[in-house]
C-alpha cells in the first residue's frame, strides 16, 4: 500500500494529547498502521517540542526528550531520516518556501522520501497545495 505518512510537530502534539484530528488524517494514519506501514516523525520535531517546552508554550509531564522518546515507542511510529542531503535541500526548496526552518526541513524530508505530511500548519499546507510536496490536513 505504501502510504508514507510524516507527522508534523503539530500533528504529533494533537495525537499525543488525544485531541480531535480531521477524519481523513485519522483514517490515513489508521490505514497505514493497519497495513503495517510505518508512520514517520522527523528528528526536527524533537527540537521543536523542546523549544516549545522551554518557552512555556506547551506543558509536558516529563522532560521533552523523554516525552518524544515515548511517542516514538508507539506501535508503528518511526523516526524519519534527517541526512545532510535533506538539511541542505531544505535551503534550496522550490517555490515560496515556509519561513520556519523546521517546516522547511519537514518539507524537504517529505520531498526526499515521498512522504505525505500530516499537518495543521497553514504554510506547509499552502506549500503542498502549490505542488511542491504532499500534505494532509489534520
């Protein structure tokens, strides 16, 4: 089936918080897991979660690195690659690129590995609607 989903940081936070996500995104994640397809998260999301916690923008019950590690322990969730090629590619994305460096890395990762980004981030959704990567609104 090869669904190839990449959860953006906001999707990780919503899913981990058991908050409602869009039916299409929920169904795609469920289908991927049912088909034993991995659902990926980027290492840059660990950095973003740490940054949000350090700024007091999110409150976690445990240290951010432990929180992220626990998320990675969920069945079917795997860490996406973040090679030097992806990092460099994030600086040379086509079109009107997202301003947030983490979003650029997410977009470059999606492009490199043909992932579909699951996100609420308007800039990533707009970037995908321009045809530069694939995304699914959550």
